[in-house]
DNA sequence: AGACAATTAATGTCTATACATTAAAGCTGA
DNA sequence: TCAGCTTTAATGTATAGACATTAATTGTCT
């Protein structure tokens, strides 16, 4: 490659972080060590580190050094990160009720499953999120056991797989699809709604590099959940401040 | 302020861009001119400009200079920027049908209108977006005439106010609320749907600095519209690639 | 006039150095 | 012991200069 040196340094460290070789919280070499490693001036490594810090991948502390940042919920502009946290933060009691949890091979004919699984197996997790014992959303999730073998040891009989994944598996790409759909019989039954009720539907796939991690489909009770995102355009794009549960009379058109 | 010099330079230029004093396409001073203006070294102004470039606010071209970037749709992670463009891009014919267009004072009791209008008036625009003559969404929009007096001259009898605003009025903050609601009688009638059908509801407010620009509420036909956002976490957050019209059988839970 | 080459004005990268700032770590004394 | 001071190792900011790279401009030759 003929990339500028500071870019090469940056992407080497970035790769180490994203691959998991450098785990969240780990300390990375000091600028002086990096100068020696790459035989360059301090400004050059500083530029690389500044860029990583600006992207939120690392935290830098004077006298202490630079550390791999723990993945911050707020950096994910459209993720619906941690229902558990959102619900408890509002003073409600959160519960995840596991309905199904099986290891399966990807279905032939379901391209997205095959693409996600690669040559390995999938963990299928289905369940319902409750706030104060009122159902808030149903979730059906597939996790690649190739990408995340550790998840096999997790029970998820009370906490949700989403929260666990967010904490332990960094992703590099995500695609989110948002729509409004009527509740079918199964969803309606699980959410305790009349069939046909409007539900917010969210489907999200995440990858780490080329490797698929998870595919999740969630149906939220339309009258109880809004997704809210705030952001500033110019300053750091990562300023989403809130994603909140419960809407009021949002449907009123004026 | 005791901000570092490169930050002060950055924010001064940024303010000039966001306020409209420096318009898109305008050329800004060369690094040498800025060195003289701020009596500092070239690396310092370079740092400021690099930061602006990284944020997508300016484009830099060797030999030519640095220019204010034209606002890019893609840098807005959750904006639903230009329905017109999305529809035509899919090979369909787009039409905006204006239903109402009045100047009004903010209603007492509607806090959001008062907050938006400040001491001035509001332009209320209501209409329907069509793709190939099939209604896709209804929209009710308020625009602050204080912030955007130029909009009074626009007709919007065929093109939508959203497209116009995106092009001519840069914003600094946005808040988007997304939900799923049943169509009420009025919405159902305008969208040619049975009442109660699931609709994707989007409400967005945007500001430039402290000044409110617009508040828009849109109801999309649930069975015809999905919002899709892709992004990478680490690399530039601004990599949303698509927001697409039309869903298929997304409601199937597996 | 038009193709091509040379000039040059801008940004891009990098070095080497200096001093400022912060906070961890160690030290000292009541 | 522990509060408070001092040291010090790290990042943060800035300077001044060198050379590289790119592409707009200008000049030259046909």
C-alpha cells in the first residue's frame, strides 16, 4: 500500500480493535512506543490516535495512556440498543421471557440465514420483552455460532440477548429496516393485542467485517413505543441522546 | 474562551457556514491567508480545516483550495431526505399534491408551534406524496417564516417542501420520532386505505442553532414503505447508503 | 485554434522540537 | 493511616520548516 503512514497506523490499530485482538478497556502502546515501532515522529502517531479517538474507537487520558473504548450505545445512531436499560431507566421493571432457544442449521431457501451462518450453525432465540409485566415487543433473533461461539453458554431466561451482544460483540456494519405492519395472529397473541393492530417493525442485521453476527426482527406495540433519535449534523455525529419508550398522542396529525 | 486555537478557528468557520454567511460552493481562504489572519503556523489551520473536512462540512482540493461542501443527503443518518428523489430513482413517477398552504400564527396551547415560530408566523403546508399516482404518504409541515422567509415565494404545487428545504436550508440539530399508528379517518381517506391500517409515522423537527426551522409529520402507507439505513460503526459515521421505498413481505416473522 | 508541456499555487504528509496540561503514583509528615 | 504535596509519565497544543502531490493555469509549438 502507499497509504500515508498515519493512515496505515490508524487502520492497523483499528483492525486490531475490530477483530477483538485488542479488547475494550485494553491499553494500547504509548505514542513513544508507537514512534519506535513505526520509526516516525510523534505527530504522526498522534494523528492516527486522534483520528481513532474522534471516531470513538479509543479513549485517551493524559498521563494514563490510550485505551480501547467500550462500545458506546450512543455511537450507534439507529440501534435500538438495550431495551432493558431503557425500560429500567424509566423506572419500570424489565423482563425478558424466553419462548424458544434452539441451535439449528440454516434453512435452505432462506438466503439471509445461509448468508449469516456461513458454514456453521445458528442459534435461534425467540422471546418477549416486558415492561412492568406488560408486553412491549416480541423478538426473533438469529445469531451466528461461528462468529459468536460464546453465546452458546448464555441462558437468556431473564435478560435479553440484545443487551449481551451489545456489550461483548463489536460490530462494524449494520443495516436497519423500519416499517409499520399489522400484527399477525401470533404476534398479536404474544403482545396481547387485537390482530391487525399497528406494530413498529424493526429488522436489523449486523456484521463484523464480512462475517455476519446477528439478524433480529422485532415487533413493538405501536401504541406503546416510539423510536426517538436526536442528532446534530455538524458536530460529532454521535450525539444521539435518547431512544425512548412510550408515545402519547403522536398520531394526531395536527 | 480558552479553547485551543485550532478549535477556535474551526468553530469560527463552522459558524460562518452554518449561519449561511459562507454558502455552499464558496471558496474559503487558503491556509496561508488563514495563517496570517490568525498569526499561527500552517499546521494549526490545517488541523482546523482537516477537522471540518472530516465532518463533511468542506471539501479540499489541491491547487484549488477549500470549498464549503453542498449539504449531502447521506450525511444525515436518519433523515428521510428527498422522497421525490427516492421515488424517481426507482423509476416511478413522483408527484406532490398540495392540499393546504396557509400562513398562520402559532396556536396558543400548542407548545411546539410556539417554540418553532418564535415571535413570527408559520407556514403550514399539507399535501400527499404520490409514486406512480399511488399515494405513498401524507405530510403536514410547519415552517418558521422567521428562519426561512424565502419559502414564502415557493409554490410547492408539484414538488415537495422537504426537497426544497434540504437543498437550501442547512440544519444543525434534528430530532426524529418514529412510530407505528393506525390510520385515522382523514389519513386513511387521503391515502386511500381502510381506516385503522398500520402506518409508519415520522415526526421530525430541525433547528439551525437555537432557531427552529421546521416540524413535519408524515404518515406512510405501512405496506408500501420501509425506512432502510445502513451504516458502519467505525469508519466515518456518515456512510448511510440508502433509504428505500417499498417493502415486500417484511412482516413475516421468520 | 488546439494539443501538449511547463509552471505554480494550493493542499497533504512528515519531521523535530518545545512547552502546556493532566492525573497517576509516590512521598512525606502530622 | 491518610491528607496533601511533589514528581513524572503520558497526552495536548503549537511552531517552523521540508518535501510530496495534485491539478489549475499559463505558455509554446504546431
